[in-house]
C-alpha cells in the first residue's frame, strides 16, 4: 500500500516541528515538502532536534507544485496568510488541515471583528468542518478542509459541551479561567515572551477580548444545541507548554453531586481514545508530550467546576491535526499518537 504524501506549510514554528516529529512515527506517511517564505536551509538546521532524523530543505512552493507531490497539506501559516493560499490548494485537489484560526469561525463579520482584518476567503466560512473529533468525527471523515481547533478552546469545549447538552449547567455566563505555557505565543520573538519578562511571573492578558472567546461560544452552541456565552480570561504562566483550564458554571439540575457529573462525562466520552475523565485534580505534567486531555469536576457551593489539562502543542495543535488526518484518510485514529 502506497504512503500518503504530506506537505507542511510554514515549517519554522513550534506546531510544525511537532507535526514532523509525530509524522515521522507514522508508518503510512511520507513527508515530501516543508515550506518557508524565507528559509532555504535544511529543516534540521532550524529545528536541531531533528538532526539525523529529517534532512529535507525548506522550499517555497506554489499550490500547483505542492499538488504534484502531495495528497494532503498541513497549513501552519499565520492567521489570514493561511486563507490566502487554501483556496488554490483546494482547487488543485489537495486536502487541507488548517492550524490557523482562519476557518474556525462561521462568519466574515465575526472574523473581522475579532481578528481586525477582512477574511480573504469569506464565502467559505460557515461551511468548514471544525476538527474536534470528539464532537464532529462523522463530518471530518469526508472533509476536504478541516479547521483545526485552538488550544484554549479545546480545553474548555470538551468539559463544558456534555454538561450544557445534558441540561446540567446554565449555558449563559460560564466563567473560564485558563493558564498556558509560553509556547502558546509561538516562536516569533515578542516582548512578553522573553525570559526576563515571563519567568517567575504569571499574568492575565486580553481580558474580555481574547480571540478564542467566539470560537468557544460557537462550538459549544453547535455541539450542545444551546446558545452559550462565556467570560474567558487567559493567563501566561512561566512554563514551556501545557494548558490548565478551570470553568465555573451554575447548575440547572437538582441534587447534583460529583459522582453524577463524572459519570455523565465518562459516558459521553466512553469511546474517545484521548479523553480521560479522572478522579484526581489533574496537572499539566500529566499530559505533557501526549495527545490526551484529562478532565475532572467538582461541586463547590452553587457552582459546577471543571478542570482540564492538555499539551497545547499536541492535543492543542499538531496532535489534533494528526488525529484529524488519520480520520480523513482512513487510518486508525490513534496512529502515531499513543
């Protein structure tokens, strides 16, 4: 059986190197190209951990050139830049997994409001499959284009959607408190990501205006069938990777206890290979370097509290992309991810 040929667009960042590492473990995949608009060195010179393992050079290839070599493209390009090239990739017959935010939202108006720029491929919005297999697996199977989820949204959507859908909690005014490692800001140098700025410190940012807010609300609404609103506050923490998200909701159902909520979550995710409902309070180190999400719940006073942890670069980005790829191309979903 021939291997599926894949290319990676925008290969200099953290998501790209993680994609390469995972794909090198995938026996049914051949990485045929890694692109960059500026780099022409070997990929392993930019990502030294790949030395002796992966010796392709960066290239700058057109959609036509990519289609001659590839069956699938992973786009790790920045927001807006990805949507400038995806239409041509699709017209050349390629299947695309987009790791930017360009196709996650369902309207051009919503995108321009939260991202501050007009969308380059506005007519496609609202018709792109959101790549969270735990909720939308059936649609991912036949998709030509999949919008890979954001890392923060994944950590909030997975614990909250079953509870909203089952009428356990109010879908309005859900409070979400998330803490992320510095890699969530990407590899490009920024003042707030410098060692002396973020080490030995924790800080909130984008309070009330973070771009992942509409994504969280939209997907919980879609997955639960109930209009949802959230207050989302992210925090930068002095660690390389990982996300811990705590949510606070008002219960609807009477007589709830922790056992009932955990049982509901376990039933909802009983067939999901990467979602683990745990009895203890999970920590980010429990899932570092894996595609797993660990979730637990508590009831404190008149609030239902959920706590979830994931690796922001793997389940929050590249691992989820491979999970989507496996579903799209008919491979076992856990291939190269366990």
